[in-house]
C-alpha cells in the first residue's frame, strides 16, 4: 500500500530533534513509515490504537502526529478532536478513504493535512518536512501575518488593511477572517468555524457564522453581493479564495 521509492534527504535540510508519533494499527504500514522517518533522522514513537496514541501524545509531546483514520479503541477522527483540545500540534491524517467529504471531515476535526493510501513515502516525507517547517518558531513572524493580494491581516498588531486603507473589524470578525485566511483554499463548515471562533462551549446557532460572514463581506469585498474572497459552498460552509 506504500510506494517505497524515495531518496533520503540531505541531513542538513532535516528539521532537528523532531519527534514524530505514528498511530497506525497495520503492522506493515506502521513499520515501513517508522523506518523511513528514522532514515530521515527523526525520532519516532508508535501506537497501534487510538487510546494508546492519545496517551503517548500527552506523555511524549511529539512535534507532529501521523494518524490513521480507522483505528481500534478510538478512531482517528475522535483522537484528532481530543488532540486539538489540548494543543495545536501538526497532524497528518492517513486513510484508505478518498472521497471529498472524507477529506473535509478530516480537516474539519483539526487535521492539517490528509494523505490517501496507497501513497508514496517520498510524498509523505515531503509533507512531514513541510508541515514541520511551517510549525517551527523560526517561521512564527510569517505566521503572524496573513496576506492575500491587497488584503493583509496582522495578528500581532491586530490590524487589517485593504490596499492603503485600514479595515476596522470587531473581535469576532477579525478571528473569523484569520481562520478563513489561515485555511485559504479549504472548505470550512459552519460548525467548524463556530467551534474555532466562538469556542467549543458556544450554544448559539450556526446562523451566527452567516451573519458575521455577511458583515465581513461588506468590509472586504468589492461587491459584497458577488463575493470573490469569501465564497459560499452550498450545504457545507465557506472557502477563502487567495
């Protein structure tokens, strides 16, 4: 199920001291991934079910998690949600299911990336390195500034500008726009946006999201009635177009 044709990376380009947690119940897949990661210079911790994966994540505090979707004891989606309650650790989901809705559900639960089996080790390792680079503190300054064309959002100064003009947003509008821009190109459901922006314990309706999206469009779209930046995906939610 895995294409093992890949070339080891120059060790100078590898993230230093990165620990990867691999949660995978298929022995062959788990061992193959583990060996490839170790060959790349990573430290690897493994788990064969969701519950032990959660315990090891909390005990070993890995830098990244490779998480199978179909797991015994606790499935991958539930484990992903549990991890997201505690941290922003990078998560790559591995699954044999490849429908668009499966990918959306995986991303909505908090996964940062999604790899469908069968996959090549080269592709998987490239995604691991890319996600680790983005999460490293050396890129923290870049992560605090989100840019899409003439629209710029600065998390450190809490400012949004469109061209030369500063756009004044409420706290919720600012957080909503930041969440959309961080996930540019991905479809985010109303439930996910409600959870991310308003919190897990918010008891209001998802209509709240629609209202705030409408207010945002009035401030950042050239034609709010024909939005080009925040696009509605009927029956699901919204996508930010870069």
